[in-house]
C-alpha cells in the first residue's frame, strides 16, 4: 500500500524545484536526498519514479528538487501530481498515524 506524502502545487525558483503541499509531519525524512519517490497523476494515471536531489522548507511548503526536473518549464508539467511512497508499518512514532489510516474516521 502506498501513502500520499503530498501534492505538487507549483514551481519554485529557476532550478525546477517544485512546491509541495505536504501531508506528512516528517518532510525532512520523507524528502531526504537520495530517496526514490513515485510521482503520480490522478488525472492521466501517469506515474514515474524520481530521486530526490534536494529538499528545504519555505513558508510552510516543502520545496523539492527531483532528478530530471531541473528546468521550471518541465517541472510545471507535474503540477497536480501526487508524491507517493510505500507505507512502512512499523516506522511511526507512538501517537502518530498515517493520514490514510484516519481519513474519514468518525
């Protein structure tokens, strides 16, 4: 099962970095340099695996540079894509939950 780490909502700067509206409290871990994450379009069903080149935070957003997205014009094509990773059951700190586990709970 995969979890949605966030959604690409825009482009940041001139290097091709993307702004991510994050669903995770652990962006510094999830978007760590070298991690390979899936970029998935819920509209076209296109999916691609991309390696994280760099990560930083700015104004409440995660700013991520992926391998192959080093141009703003190319990065713009990924606006709306979700960023996914495989769910690892035993990785969470006690008291924390995956969004997918509690979404729509009453």
